[in-house]
C-alpha cells in the first residue's frame, strides 16, 4: 500500500489494518503476541540466526535457550523519528536469577 492510500484512510481504518497485520504475523509464528512487535520480532530473528529455542510466552528472566541450556534475554529497541537517544534500562531482577556472564 503506498503512502497516498494510507493517508486517505481514517484513524480507525489504520488501526484496524495494524491489528490485522499483527494477527497475521502471530499466525505465521513471527510474533507471539499483539503487543510491541519489535520485541517479538527481535526474539524471532535471534532465535533463527543463532539456533535458539524460544521459551514459552511470559517466561520470567529470559526469552530463549541454546542446545546447552544457556539462557538468553533478548532486547530490542525500535528507533523512530520520535525516539530520543537514551540508555537501555538494566535487565530486571538480574541478581535474583543468578545469571552469569
């Protein structure tokens, strides 16, 4: 769809398209939820590229494991024209999970 077609759509029509796109990406196994697609897509790409196994949705503290059982927390950031350079927040509850590097 070119920009002109999208600009002629109402806000509700655009949100409807967005919802349909997220649902289709979920059905194809690219996304796991209809929340922030950047996070799910990053997990998908990392797991494919590094032969990792995704954990079940909402697993606390990590997103994937490798063949040796090592755990990986995958982070992503979607940069836009409205993004401001900031530091990433710390990985939550790192000390409680006894992770090593």
